[in-house]
C-alpha cells in the first residue's frame, strides 16, 4: 500500500513512532491533534499576496489544519519553523506563463527538512483564484489521500435585503450571488448533483411552491410544482434525473417520487403522519426521511422501490433533518435536547449516535461537504442565525461566513469540475 505524506505523519503523531506502519490514517479520529502549517508569502508579481491569503483561508477551511499566523514570523519563508511549532510549510510562487499565469506550491516537511510535493497550475490571469483553490485542494490530497473542498459552493438563505432570499457563494463566502428576487420567504435551496441547477421553495404566490433555476444564467426560473398545499424542496437522486418531494395536495404531507420536470411517478408514503425531509443514500435506492407516525418526529429509512419504512432514531423526543453522508456510511440529523436542537451523527443503521454540537444555540439544517469530513449547519441563538462548519469528530465548530444579515438553510455543493 502506498502511503500519503500525511498517513505517515499522522501515525507518528498519534503513536510517537519514528517510523509509521504502511496504512492510511483517519484524520477525523477524535484523538488527532491539528497539523500546524505555515504559509509564508508567495514570491512573484502583485497577485502573490492575494494568492497567499486565499490559499491560507482554503487550507484553514479543512479543520484538521491550523495555519500559523504570519505575524508571528513576519511572513517570510526563512523563519525558524521548528520553534514556531510548524509541522509543514507551503512554499510557493506566482509568475508569468505562456498560458498567462502560473501558481506553484511545494510542501516542506519541517522535521526532515525535505521538500516533498510540488504542484503547479497555469491559466489566464482571470483564473488566478481558481488556480489557487485547485492548488489548495491538491495539497489537501497530498496530506490525506483525498482532494479538498475549497472548490465548492454553498447555497443558503439570507435576509440581507430585508427579505429571505436564496444566495450562492463560494465556500469561503466570497462572491455572493443573489439567486432569487421574489421579495417573499424562500427556503430550503437544493443543488442538483451536477451543481448546475438550484431548487427551492417560495411563498411569493401565497402557497409554498417549488421552483428550479439554472445557475448558468440569471434571468429564468422554472416552476417544478405549484400544487395546492406544501411543495417542499426536493431530494435529488444521485443521477439527478428524479427527486423526492413532500406534497400535501391530498391533505396529508406525503413523499412523492417525481421526474426532474415535476411529474409524479409514484407516491411513496400514504397518510402515516407527516412525512418530510428526504435524503438519498449514495446508492440512489435508499432514502432517509422524517415522519411523526410514532407520535413525534423521528428518522426513518426506506427503499424508494417499495417496502416498509424502518425507524432509526429512539434516543431523543424529536429527531429531524437527516442528511446522508457522501460515503453512505453515516447520517447526520438534529435531535431535541434540553429544549434546543443539537447536531448528531449516527451509523446508517441507527447505531453509534454521537453528538457533535454543544450549547451556543440551536443547530439545524445539516449538510455534508463532498469529502464527508465536514458538516455545515445553521446555528440559531436569539434573533441571530449563522452558518457554521463542524468537523465530523465534533472537535471544531466555527462560523463559516461573516457577512451582512442572517444566514440559514445551508446546502453544500459537490466539487466544481
């Protein structure tokens, strides 16, 4: 088995060994300390400073890394890294290339003094940010064996205009784009798996209707379902061709399998309490959802092709908002504890329930990063609502965005192509 750089390093940190056994290490383990990484100023032209800052933000997004404050060493690349506690240093440069520009970064292993990995990306001058984030995700891959998630987006609801409208920004909160202008309550944005479309529910016609918009344009929004009653934002199948939506056209909120064009294929639940919040497993055959058929909201799973629903949650008086992990092995959900909702993760069969949040408000609307290591969630405290990101081991909770207004209903996209 071939080891990644970090596999050896993490095992040495954990066991205090000078040589690591040839095996990968799970960076989400609760006993793991963070890697200390320095990102001194890149050399090169006038964009080097911006590249350095963006790369630092991208690395810090991945909560197993702590980026050393450059003010501690003056930002140069000739510091005494060992005395600063650095485990690794990213040495980089920005320069001209026949394609326009190039961004290059290389990892220095402080313990051995060896330069270990070099990555180089080139493109037009208008692609400098994308090249920087590509470099970031590649460096994360060198550490862990899997690409990072700096080149992803977040959809969310914000009241920055005085109305709750849907927005999309990059995962670092930059370049926010207002998607809706309904001047009415909009909720629950949902990306299609390819990231090109965004569905959401809105009350702008007085009914909770379901719409979808092509994010590659700015003018047209298409109705998916305007049936009487609830038309709740969908869970898309992994292939993006079908979706499960909650409709209350017959009185009771039930789950329906629908085509991408909004045509009903079949009804999945029938009158067994309120049925909402569907989330697909990666296999596209199994879904989790919430039902109060037992008297209180709880998480259930069922096969979309038929069969009985199985209840998974029993620990708390109310359990809701399941979100299936990208790897299919776990389900995040919110559970009512002490009068507020906290964030939990359980195995796909309902076992091994772990609490990730504690205090600080009520946690709602969990959504997984595409690497399955991070979960974004709405944290509500008083009148304030903000989006936080939580590591899967629960060791690190931080506010993701700092922007005007309140943010809620986060939805993490897949990786950009």
